[in-house]
């Protein structure tokens, strides 16, 4: 994917609403579900778009809500629209964040360049800013597809291995160039 194609895909979701974002259940890719609407006079029905950031090697999220607003937004009633709408604070309960100022490609990203060199494939870094959060993602590819309103990004269930035991995470052993693999 070249940068102009990436910019075009990001422009499609500008000023829409993020309703979900997290790593996928297999934990390699990062997904963002965006509720897209048009002026009702156009007759275009709202849709949900799944933005899948493939081979995501870096994801960070930080707040864009200023401390003085956070200080007024600690009340638990603010996590539900019905109980928070009339309170003085940030109403978290709207359950979506407007993609404004929006998404941009980070030019000459050192993080993306490092991963490109290490893996031999192109990587990109984007910054995605909403009215409440700023995300930074480093990934190799972006696909955007429509999903229906009943799509469930994460479904809880039993582990995918057969015996149900949890094993310690292991990494493959890497050969060091200064040692003889035969010894």
C-alpha cells in the first residue's frame, strides 16, 4: 500500500464516529469500527466500516481531554448518556468519538522505517485523533470493509487450544551470529 492509497482510505472516515477500537482476538492486527453517516437529505443509509490495521507492531492511546475537563468528568454517571447528559463534565456515555481533527500519516516515521528494515515489508505510522483520544499505530497494511450493526469484534469463549491449560509464552530461539549452532 502506498501513502496516497493510505491517505485516501483514512479520508473516507474523516469526521465520522469511532465506536470501537482494540487489537483483534488473535492479537496481531488492530481494528477500529467507525460509524459512517451522511446528511439525511442524501438518503444514504449509515454504515459501519471495519478498519483493519494489519501487522500492527505499535499501538498507543492517550487522552486529548484537558485535565480541567477530566477533573469535572470523574462522576460514574457520566459513563451512561441518560444519567450524565445534564451533568457538568465530559459525557463518556455517548459511546463514540468523532474523528476530528482526524487521521494523518506521520511523515518519515522512524518507527515505521525501523520495522520496514527489520521485516523487509513496508510499514506506516498514523496518528488518529478524536475529541477524546489520540492514537498512534504502526502497521503494514490497512483494509476497510463494511460490517453489519450486529458485528461483534470480540467474542468471549474457551481458549482455542484443546486442553484448556495456559502455557507460558515462549519465543523462538534465535541463533546469535557469534555462536556455533552445532555446539
